[in-house]
């Protein structure tokens, strides 16, 4: 899924806030985006962003 890949990349790079990313990907709200993201990725956008920013161990 291309949108999910783009969203994961944007969250990892922190280029947009979650609200901005939701609007940029065509979702009417952050809540709708978060629900769809969790369904596809398996974690919330905030959780994904936090894990993506952690340095490798």
C-alpha cells in the first residue's frame, strides 16, 4: 500500500505533524487517519513515530 509506505516514511522523518499528514493523505481528521494507519501498520502513528526515532541498540 503506497499511502501507508509514504505515511511511515513521513512519520519516521518527522517532516509533518500527524494532523498535517492526515490532511495530506486525504483523511478528513487525525482520528480517521490514525484508525486506518493502525489497521494497516499495527500500531498508532504516534507509537510508530516514537519507535522509528529510537536509535538502534
